[in-house]
C-alpha cells in the first residue's frame, strides 16, 4: 500500500476513537487531524464513569447486549448490540496493553462499577472517576511514539474529496494560519465526536459541534437517528461554558433532587425518584426550571463529609465555583450530553460512500437506539477502530483516481460573531432540546436557516447545517420515544418503531437545511 501517493488513510479526531483508529491502522501511513493538540478539548478526556464490558464472573456478553437493547426504547439493532458486547472484553485487553491503568480488585480482576440500567457490575474504571484522563494519557503517548502517524494538530477538516467514481480520494483541511491543504488517501475516517456544543447548556467541549456530520452529509453519506440527543439531568449550574458534569453515581449514592424550597422534585413523577431513567429526570429538571425555579442536588445527608474521597473530580469542580457539597446543595441544570445519532455506519464502520468510515460518538451504529446505555459510548470508541482498520487493510489501498472536486480552496469567510453562536445555541436548547413540538421545531428551522445565511463562515455553516438536520429529524418523528420528547405526540407509536435515516438532500428538499 505504501506505493500510493499521500497517505494510506486520513483520520479526523484527536479523541479516543480517532487516536485508536490511527494506532490500529499501524504500520500504514496515517494522517491524524485534530482541531487542537491530541486529547485536548475532547469528550474522551472528560469521561468519568468507565467502559462497559462483561468481564465479571457473574456476567456475559448476552446479558450486556440485553441491557443495551432494553435501554434503547425499541430501536436498538440487536445484532449490532450482540457484536459490540461480544467484542468488549477483548477490546479492554487490547487497550490495557497500550498502558492504560485500569482500577483492579486483584491481579486477575478489574474493580467493576455498577451504573443505572446495567443488570451487573460491568463498568471498567480508572483512577476512580477519571477514566477519560487515563485513556487519553496512554493513547496520546502511544500515538506520539508511532513515526508512521503524521499529526496535523491545529488542523480543521473541511471536506472529503471524492474521485470520479465517488470514492474517497482525500480530505481538505484548514491550518491555524488560515491556509488550506489537501491530503490524498483512499480512505478517510471521521471521529469528530458529539454535538453538545450546538446547545446553550452542554457537558461537551464547546467545539463538539458535529462538523463530521456536516462533512459526511456533503459527501452524500446517509445519516441516522439524529433526533436522539441525550440530556444529562445534573450538569453543574454555574457561569461556565461548558458545564461540569455531576455523575449519576452521586444520585446512586442517595443524593436528592430538590427545588429552592427543599421540596423533592421527583416525588410523584416516577416511582424510582432520583434513579428514574436519565431522560425522565432531565425532563423534570428542565420543566421545573422552565417554571422559574432553580434545582439542586442535595448530597449533605447521603454523602456528606466523604464527598471529596468518593467523587474527587466532581468535588474539585464544585470547589472551583465556591460550592461545598458537604455543607450546601449543588445547583444543577439539564445539559446536552450525548448524541445517539450521527453518520450511519455498518458493523465495519463503513458509510455508504466508498472509502469513508466513521467511529466514536459521530457514528450511528444502531447500538444506542433512542437512548444510550451508560458507558457504551467509550466502548464503541474502542471496538470500532479495530474493525475499521481491518476493513481498510482488506480494501488493499485502492489507487486514488482522478479527482472530481476539491472544495473550500478559497479564503475563509470572517468568523461568525459571538452573538450568532449564542443565538444558535439558545434556539437549539429552547426549541430542539429536552421538549419539542411541531411549531417550535419549524420556528427553529427557519431561524437556523436565516442565521446560516447571515454567517457564511465554514464553522458556523457546518454547525447550522447539523442543527437544522437535527430539527428536521425531530420534526419527522411524530411520537415520544427515549430521549426524543414531542409535547404534541406524547406517547410511543408502534408505527414509528424504526430507526430514522436521512440525507442532506432530503432535508434541503424539505427546506429545513
Ligand atoms: C463529561 C462527560 C463524561 C462522560 N462519561 C462517559 C463515561 O463514563 N463512559 C462512556 O462510555 N462515555 C462517557 N461520555 C461520552 C464519551 O466520553 C464520548 O462519547 C466519547 O469519548 C467520544 O469519543 P470521540 O473520540 O468520538 O470524540 P471526542 O473525544 O470528543 O473527540 C473528537 C475529536 O475530534 C476533533 N474534531 C472535531 N471536528 C473536527 C474537525 N472538523 N477537524 C479536526 N478535528 C475535529 C476534536 O477536536 C476532538 O479532538 C462522557 C462524555 C462527557 C462529555
């Protein structure tokens, strides 16, 4: 393969999925493109809980797959979930061999955590609540050791370049100094992360704006399940952007959700109270705040003085804003946290465009359905890179043919004003967020189109495109299921029990993107 011009593959994304793909592709020649330095401003580095894998003595991949299917509210592809759960233990061993220091019970066993909707203890952890930092530390070190991985840190991927047969031939990127470059390769892997940055309140890095979805859509890739955006009920409500996450485990230890008057807000809403499914709790937190009341997580009685020891990351975040969870309730808000939808891929991570792959949060594999089972997302980010690398190798380094288009060669338009970003993100939180209805979704689509027309910069255009596609998908699903709540269609509808697929052309025709 090395007699090909340029690279054997281009990988976009300096998070876990992108870096592991570059490593799995070794010894091929790989270009690794990331906005910032590897691992910086990634959701991967911020992960607190762990990676789900059936490695406990009382567990099995079949049980893990069954829990995944149950969480996904009828839309999980069973075959995909079964394969993911089956590959999980091997994937954990592979990344342990990179030098990741997982928490261990003894030499032969991992110390396993338990999370909501998992029927067994199966969360592989590191550093207590600091799995992400440990994964990123070990992976960045491994990537830096590989001479065949050329890093383009500070590069922003703009577009996939296709040849005359509509197969990947390369990728354009813009460097920090404003210049553009075209990298040539017969395969490209998009691992650009989530979309939380499109929302006013998010736990994701603010640059997680779904550019990979926009790039794939322009290349003709199919998208799937875009309407399913998971909101986390307990982001720390402080003047910060993004917002620190207060892990579900704090509620698991007995912390209570209360309003300003100290009244329990989950009473009468769900029998499981604070431990109701994430979407139910997020909806309640959102609704109470819509009424103009603030919401707090009160950990004083349940956790009290042991807070710093049990939740060091959360404690440090609270202290940065002068909050002491040992002696006062923690203010919280529902925030965009995870995108179940994205670029539609098959079991090998392939899109419908030849040579174009996606993995990590930007991919829609079919495993999450309408609601993700906690800790399955890092799992996807460690399982799919190996499958993609195998497929790229099997493709055997197809020659790059004559190029049919290169885009964005012109100078960049002026960046959009902060006010435009603020408006886009507020519009998404208000009208394409926790609760939706037809008139608000139409209004949002119109406003997003107007904002895009007024702000032609590449970054804003990509963000507005993805935001409009999410609004479009949310309009099409006329029911409430999992994380997608339609006030005008409050129940589940069996006729809608199918995944949703769309292309940029569908949304453009409908006038929403
Ligand atoms: C606070 C928090 C806690 C979490 N905890 C857990 C957990 O315990 N367990 C779990 O399973 N999941 C957890 N998740 C979710 C999980 O962390 C993510 O789904 C996963 O890390 C995504 O990895 P990724 O590599 O796909 O994306 P990221 O890690 O977000 O990396 C994306 C990369 O792409 C780059 N990029 C994007 N667009 C471009 C472009 N156009 N050009 C160049 N580079 C680009 C970014 O700069 C970044 O380097 C958590 C998420 C958050 C935010």
